[in-house]
C-alpha cells in the first residue's frame, strides 16, 4: 500500500517542479519541444531511481559527515552512464539536450531525494520514491513543453496541431517564453489551490 | 593587441550575449532563491564569481593534463573538483578572513549544486575563440569563468533590486513569490535578447 503512495505522491502532491520548485534549470532549458522533454524526463527518472536504490543500500556504511560527496559521486556515475548511452544510441537527442545531460548531476531533485528520502528509507520505498519523482519531473516538463511547442511551432511531438494559418509565436520557444510559461503555470497552480481551500 | 580584442569578445558574450541566467538557463535555483534582497544577492554574486574563476582554471588543467585518455570520467572529476574546491575555499576564508566569511559563508555550500559552476567547466572544454577554430587556452578559460560570474551577478543584482521594490506593490495573492519572479525574469530575458544581434 505504502509502495503505491510513494509513487503517486511524486506526481501531484510533491511534484518536484511545481510544488517543491527544484530543478528549474533543465525544466526551462529543454522544454522547447515535447520530444526533448520526454528524453530529459527519462534520463532524470533513470538517474533518480538508480541513485535512490544505491544510496538506500549503502546508507548504513556511509559516515554522515561525508555523505554528500559520496551521494554526488554515485549520482555522477549514473549520469555518465546515461550520457554515454544516449550519445551512442540517440545522437540527435543527445545533441539537442547538450550540456543539460551532464548537468543532471547538480539537479537538486536528485540530490534532494537522496538526502531527504533514500538515506532514511529501505530499498523498496526508495525505488518507489525515485519512480514517482522521476515521473513527476517528466510530467511537469511535458506540460511546459506542450504549451511551448504548440504556441511556438504549432506542433505537438512533431505533429502539426494548429491550423496552417496559425503564425507560430516564436517567443514561446525562446528563453523568455520559458520563464513566462512556467510563471503563469505556477500562478495557475496557486490559484487552484487557493480556490480549493 | 588582438588578444585584448579576444578578451573583449569573451567578456561581452559571457555577460550580455550568452548570459548564464537568461539565455543559457544555468544557475536558476540560487537566482530565484537569493534574489529577494540586494545585500544577499551581492554576497551570493561575489561568492559565485570567486568560485567560478577558480573552477574554470582548475578544471581546465585537470581536463588537459589529467583526463586525456579518461574523458568519460569528466563529469565525476569536475563535480568532485568543485565540491572539494568549495570546501577548501570555505576553510581558507574562515581561517584568514573572518569578516569576509561572515558575508559569504552561508552562500558557499550552496554553490556546489549551482549548475552555473559545473556548466562553465563543461562549456570551457569545447569552447572556441572568435575565429571558430582555436580552442580556449588556460587564460581564456579563466577569463570566461570570471566574466560568466560577472554576468550572473549583474542579472542577480538587477533582479534583487526589482524584487525589493516589488514588495511595495499590491499583487494578487497567487502571483506573489515564485510566479511573479519568473515573469520578471522573462521580461528581463526579452530585454537581453536585444544583445543577440551582436556579431563579435
């Protein structure tokens, strides 16, 4: 029962992006198209699940004074795995995500989950938490990317969804559009929460 | 003489054209977190300039002289260097300049997970000069680190100034805090887009 709770909480209740406001950099930078967002989401999910599992396994033998550097090395190892795998099998996606693949190391979501969850819970729950957080990050990335791609290029996952007469709003896929989209989405979330309470 | 021109190009592109915060999206967590007061923004900015300059120079040496055949270890080596460097800088400052430590101290640990610092280290490994061929040498990398830090600080300070005044404005409750900060950043990014046209 608790296993499912740990998965589901990452999606909405503790969504890493919208609620915890962690890992803003990749969310803003790679959300120019839905395919990039899904690729980034998959990479983050893989890293957060693997690092959560390893960290919950080694939590008892790691001295607490040097735990942060050790966690970072574990995370960096998995990030390198993702980086090289993606470069070998999906070169176009690797090129589009560019520097943000190695930068998953400093994504606060992953270190945050390692410190706040995996270092205190057993392997099974840590796996569930990693899966939930990864899916939550993917979900929020995809939402931002959907808005930006439809407004900015008139397509969704590369398929044209807007009528041909639609003039793409270029600003949506440029840097300012990322900030506006996320800002208004967060305002909307706050508004909905306010109404409910 | 031509080198001075090169320095100018590095400075302009790091501060304005390819600003780390507004066009590269690096280092946004501290940008949104620490930009509520000018004092703390200044402290954070100085700490970032300091660490970024050191990181850029040291990771350059590591990348060129140590990593050669082990390029796949780059990410791990760089993040360990940054973590160790931040810890070291913190200890040195604490011992030798207590006054400085008091103003920068709280920001230093945060810098390890600032993606702008790791970002500059990784970008420097592939960066080329304005002629498009020559890779960055040691001095170029260090300068790029320094000016990227300056660019970060300029935007952080501007943002803090705006947000301080924003405290006096009545806003709808759901816009307060993060949403309005992001929209402000968007407007600033639009302004910085004006620099994009420069060909240096």
